[in-house]
C-alpha cells in the first residue's frame, strides 16, 4: 500500500476509534468500558487500537480533548459577546442568545454531554491530567465572563466559581432529564426547549441582578 494511502487509512481508523470510544464511554462510563469493547465496536483488533492510543487513559484523554475543543469553540463567542455588554438591559437581552446557543450545543453533542455527566457520577479515583487541565480551562473561561460583569458593576457580587459549577452541572442534567423523562415537564419538543431557555435566563437574572 502506498504511503499516502496508508496514512489516510490510519487517520480514518484513528477518527473511527475516537468516535466509537465517545459513544461507548457515553453509554457505559469510563470504568465500564474496556479497550476490547471499543476495538470490537470500531472493527479493529486490540493491537491496532493500542498503536493509535497506548492505553485507556490516553484514549479517554483524546476523546475529552476533542470534545472540549468543540465546547470551547462554543464558549469563546459567548464570552466575547458578554465582554461587549455595558448595561443591565443589554445583559438581559444577551442571556437569551447565550442559552439559545447552549441549547444548540447540547443538542449537537449528546454523546460528549452524556459522557461528561457519567464521568462525574463515577467519582473517578484515577485523575487524568489532560482531563483535569481542560476542565479547569473551561471553568476559568466562564468564570472570567461573570467576573468581568461584576467588575464593571452590571451584576452583584457573587461566588463566581460556585455559580459556574451550578451552570456546568445543571445545564446538561436538566437537558438530559427533559429528553429522557419528558413527562416530568409535562411537555416535549419545542416547548421543553423554550422552557429550558426561559428557565435559565430567569435563574441567571435572579442570581446576578437580584439585590438579595
């Protein structure tokens, strides 16, 4: 096989392994998913998987990195938009756009969202360095946006890190619950999506703009 074709085949195999691993980690969690399962589902042998990814922590870290690139690609425009906000009224308006964007992200990245929730529920004893670094980067990006609004007096002083953790955990779990248990809301489809945006806009207004 020519080198060019071999290289293209290797890239395709690596991409397929990442996609398959994301799906299986989302379905069974990190602890419940083996390299053999991923290799079998991707249609390769274990040796091929280990050629591309040395071990499970390495593979999981790459899956996490790929997912976080998409997440940060969503967050940075939000932060840039919030950086131009100069009044309370502008912030109220921007929050509608923010949570509409978040909803679109959740709808388009279900496997990564589920994988992240599963990972938190596992309370992993094994901390993967890249995973930890990327999580802190994401938290810092969101925290900086809230801190900037606080610094110019648009929002009241709050525990910004606690608020960020609330958002990071509540947004995906609310969304997953609405999809898997629509009866809890008594609504489905567009109505539940509209309620998602309305609820979190109201929550943020109460957290950031309420005097108490």
